[in-house]
C-alpha cells in the first residue's frame, strides 16, 4: 500500500495536468453542435484508460458513446467484481457572464479547480482511475475486479444506458455498483449516499384565446392564460410548505427516529445554506429541518415558466416558433431519500 501512496504523491502534478486536459473538452451532450466534442472526449478517455493498463472498449449507441474499461482479470483469484459508473458529458455552461473564468479553461483558485464538469462528473472517475493506475503501475494486487462504465448522456437522461446494460448484462454482472456522483458535507466529513430522490417531470401547456390579445384592449374581460397558470401552480403548495396534490405523500416512507438523529448533525447549518443560496431566509415543509427537507422529503418544483411575447420575432409554444397565447411550465415531483 505504501508503494501505491508514494506513486500517487509523485504523480500528483501529472494527474492535475491530465485532469485539466480532460476538462477542456466541451462535452455538452444537450447541444447538437457539440456532438463532435462529446465524441472526441470519449476517444480521449478510452485512450487514457488503455494507457494506464485497462482493457478498454468504446461502444457506439444511438446517442453518444459509452466507454467500458476493465482491470486485468485473474480468474484463479476469484475476486469480487464491482462496477464503477461515471459520465463524461457536462451541463451547458450558460450564462457565461456568471463565470469568473472561462468554463472550459480550468482555473485553480484557493486550492480548488474551477471548470464545467470538474465535479459533475469528470473529477470523481478521474480520481478513481488515478487510484487504479497507482495499483497497476506499482504491481500491487487489487482486492477486486473493476469495470468502469463511463457514459456520455447522463445530463440528457441516459436514454441509451438501459438498453446497453440489458445487452451486456452478463459481462457487467457484479456484486455492487459504485456511483460517485453525489455530494458530501465537507472535506472533513465524507458521506456514503444510500438513496436519492427520484424525479418525475411533466410539462403543462395552457391555451386560451385563439390569437394574441392586447392587454389594454382586452384585459379584464378575457382570462389571461399566464395568470390562470400562476393561480393553478400557486394552489399546489400551502403556506407551510405542504404539497396539496392528492396522493402526493401516499408512498413516502416516514423518517424514523434513528434516521432523524443521524441527520441532526447536519451537513450545513441554516446560516451556511442561506449564504450559499443567497437568500434572506429559508422556507420548507413545516416540522422538518433543512437537511431533511433537502434530502429526505419530497418536493415539487417549477423548473421554468414561459408565456407571451419573448422578443423580436420570438415567442414560445412547444414545438413551434411563433407567438402564442399558450404558456408552458415544466414541474418535477421528487420522492424521498436518506443519507448516511
């Protein structure tokens, strides 16, 4: 083990240089103009996995490639097999004006590296690959077999991962999957996440008049779809943060006393959470702490609202590029989770 730790220390600078190279790929899966960037990123990653000693394959899909890399197998060792999941695609970086440095030019400030994808999710699997490299290059035996599955569509729903897993289920069969794509309270307080809130998304489109109407001429006599939608959405939650949708809490498991005690330490104080979010006060379901509200209780959120005229030659209507009296709103319902 000392050889592994020494290798990691000696190569820290090289690891950082390589990581910054990885971060420069604009692997934005949600934007078609970056399709070639996503593909180049997958090629770079597969080459890197081969260079550190992993048996590597790149699998084409109906969308972006999936990179699969395996540690060398020793059948006689009969070691347990674990799957390590990651994704090399990233969220779009807009709005650019909110960045202190270009999103794809990694910058180091106060001992941290800032770039799109640094923590979601390139940093995690690069750290894991560095660790595996240290074992392989020093001839230190791994206690298990590892298969890395690193995909390029996590940020757009991973539509091609499920069919890939079904097709290769025997080769990927394992004792457990390790997914390092969640958070931890601090550098001094690591966390093992054993459940996450799922998400159900939907779009609501509300249409009213057959054409655009001038508010000065028609206002007061014609109900405005934007106003009606706001009234509908406002009725979804009461003043105490309780969701009023019938059946919303039907399958939500209550928090046990043990779970609440374990969470009482908190990953972040209320004051720290306010500062991080930039809000004068917190709001949430009455009877629960901010930690419980953010992790173990379901929530219903509005992800966007659009209505009316949007600027020169632009307006919104799902699937159409002209002005419309329709309004649109995606919302999400999230189920509960707990974290250890």
